[in-house]
C-alpha cells in the first residue's frame, strides 16, 4: 500500500483552499529554517493571504530568517495592512533585518503617532527600542505621556530605558510614581534606574 506524499511547507502555506490554521503554522515552521527558497512564498502569503494570522506569521518568519529582500513588502504591510497585528509584526520583522535602520526608524517615528490601533503601536514602540537612536526619544516620551493604552505606554517606557534618553527623565519618574497601570509603573521604574546609572 502506498502512502500519500506529505505536503511540504510551501504547499501548505500557499494552499488557500486549506485550513488557515495549518497555513499559519507552516509560516511559523518556515521561520525556524534558514533556506532562501522560502522568500517568495512568504512574501506571497504576506501580501495575499486573506487570513491576518497567516500574514502576521509570514512577517514574523521573514524577520526571523533576516530576509532583507523582503524589506519593501514589509514596509507596505506596516503602512497598509488592515490588521494591527500584521502591521506590528511587519515592524518587528524590519527591526530584525540586518539593514541600515535609519529609514525604518523614521518610518516607526512617523507611524507610532498615526496608527489607530494599540497592538501596532506597541510593536512600533518596542521596535524603536531595538533599533532606535536618541532621535526616537521625543516621540517615545510623548507616547508615554499621552497614549491611552497602558500596553503602549509600558513599551514606550521600556524603549526609553533601552535608548537611555535622558531628556525624558522627569516623565519617566512621573510615570513610575503615578501611572494608573501597574505594568507601566514597573517598566518606568526599570527605565528610571537605567537612566540614573548613566547620569
């Protein structure tokens, strides 16, 4: 008796007649492999799959595989995808690529203030902490002061601490003492300690 040949990951990823959960898992599994043959299928899924979880995991995999040729497609997803999680994961993937990060930093600085969804803004703040320079400090400080979502404020506080942006010290101290969110206070307290070590 012959066994039916098992579908490979690319077939599963691109089979839009199949279960989207399997496609989403295939994208994650691809992210653990270091093969250039996955570039085009991942970009195809990022751009065209109807399910946000598949597009999100495709963005994640492109970042994990450090596929720099996906840069322009990830930028389009960051700007235009209808899912906040896809936009956020595209930002994280761009931060993970071995690129000159100035262009990506400028993009994140622009969109952290524009994006309507907290899930995306959290990723933008976190990514600025990963790749940003002191130039990102003012927008992160403003985000910590004014963003209505506590998760975004917490990630902004963490990013400020990583960047060592001393001009935000008073804002960080205030957040550590007075923010209504315990998570924000905790991240701001850690950032405060980091800033004080460098003062």
